[in-house]
C-alpha cells in the first residue's frame, strides 16, 4: 500500500488469538501507517479460548468471550481475512498460500497459528459425534448434542478435558473421563493435589477410568461406545478428544523455517528466516526455570511474545525475556493456581507442603538454591501472586523460607531492602 509515493510495510499475521493481537498492538507502537493483514481459519472476531467451556455451560454468551472490543480491527487499521486457511508459506517468494490457492504477499510475516489437538490414530476415528475441544466451532457442535441425560466420554484428564467435563455436568450430561496416566492433571499436579481435584469432580458425578486409553470407537456411522485397552466398553452418545495440543506447524512443511517441536525463535521472536517471526503456542520460547527453549502454552506469555514480535517486525529491538508455565483455573468452586516446577525431578530441590483437612486446602512450595521455582495452591490461593513474583525475580528466600506457608505470611516477612525496593517500584535484583 502506498500514498503519495510512500511505500508502507505489509505485515501479515497468521492467527487471530492472543499472540496475533499482541503483535498488532506491538506493531502500532512503532508503525502507525503500515498495512496489517490478519489471516485466520476461524470466521470469528478474536476471542479468549479459555472461556469456551463457560460458553458451553451457558455461563457466558458468545459476545462475552471476545478478547478485544469489536472495533479493535478498525481502530488499528487491520484488514481481516477470516475463515480462510493458510496451507503453505512460500519463504522464497515472501507469500502465503491459502486453501483457495490465493497468494498473499508479505513484507514481514508473523506465524501465530497456535496449537491443534493431538489426535492419535484410533480404530473408528472417522465416526460422527467425535469432537475436539479447542475452538469455538467445536463447542458450538457439542452444544447441539448436549441434551440432559446424554452420555459423554472425554479422552484426557488435562486442563482442557476437565473443563469440558465440568461444563457438561452443568448441562446434566453423564461424563466419563478416560486418562492414560495414574491421576488427573498429571502434567502439573502431584498425587496429593490430583487426588483433591479428582474427588471434587467425583462429588459432581464425573466418573474416571485411569491407567487406560481408548483402543476403538464403536458404532455404525455414529459413535455409540468406546472400547478401552483393558477390554471394557463404555456406552456413549458422543466423545470429546482432549489428549493434548501440539504446535500448528503444518503450513511450514518443506520450508526452510527451523521447526523442532515448535517453531524455533530467538529472543526477538525471529525465526532463522530474516523476515519471518513466530509467537504463542506455535513456537518454542525460553523457559526461565528449566533454562531451555520449549513450548509454554499460556495466554499471557503468548500475548507478550506477540507484542515483542510486533515491535521488532516494525523496526524495534525488544527482547522477550522468557517465562514459565502458570495456570489459574478452578473446578466446581475449587480454585487452583500452579506455577513453575510443581513436580521436581532430580537432586537439589527442597519441598514444603501444607494440607488443611478442614478447609480442603493444599499448598506445596518447591525451592532450589534458596529460590522459589514452583508451587501448587489448591482452595486457598491467597498470596499466590507474591509467590509468582518470587519466581520471576529469583529472590533468595533463605531468610524467610520457613515462614512462607504460614497463614499470615506477607511482605512484612521480607528483608527490609526488598520491601523498600518494592514500595519504590524498583526492579529487584537478587544475587
């Protein structure tokens, strides 16, 4: 696009969720005039994916799950091409190819395509009424079969599967969750915390089959039951596959872009191709606790990565310093916050735990080298924000480690120098 002989940069963004929105806002901090085009295979205004389970349960309407106000694209001068799928990135000609075979040329490209459901090859997978639970269209399709008394099998007891289970129970659907691991939320919870969460779900009539998986989907054209690998059969009216999410990198097949598990980027969110960037769940970013590049699929991190990428695409020099896994979620009024390394493996870790049988709360703190590197909080989540800051700022907690799980723990327990720095709004540097 040009005006009076001035040529403007064309920024193309693949994706329309948190990372993409962060990129738009990042670009506009630096470049007010450049052309921005968003390409998305979904036909919807940007929305918050964590809210789709609440939409399924009819706790919120569709207009309440939007991620930015309805005039966002217009206000930021963004062209949207919604409901069109990108099938390939032609890095040699600086073009993206749509499913319609249309080619769109870019000056700088951001791949913010997020993740896609992991679906293992299983006998009978092509039958009707087998769904995933990641996008708004998935939930709209599930809503059509959620009659009271219907029977659902959910494959996977991770965050997505359990939020789906909660939503379905609120709609009076019978729910059985099948999980290969020996506990729910095995990626983020230890056995004690997982047992508390499972019991809360069971109190609301969610059934579990652990240590097993689905070997086949049965029925004629429509699924009517599943067979587990232990030989048992569960009758059902529909199935939700919620095993996990993997980076959506298919559009980069046979391209020179470096892809490991996710797209490989540097601290400026650049790929190995000079004018191609990536952000969000599709890429590997720096984990400040494990000191490795890995996929960290959390919404705040995706936004920050996108914002940094956008500024850099527009000529800035902004580093994304990295992050760590965090989850704030709840099931049937059982709030839960986890961060960092909650299930330490190897040597050098110290653990403090506190469980209150009367309130049903559980707290676990994980330390390494006198610093907080992770925690699990269930039912009593006060001061979780303080703990998150301790992880981010890598504060030496040796002076007050034994106070950290007390009910009255707060900034008063911190060293005076630290309190003074926090009150003055200064960045804390720990050595």
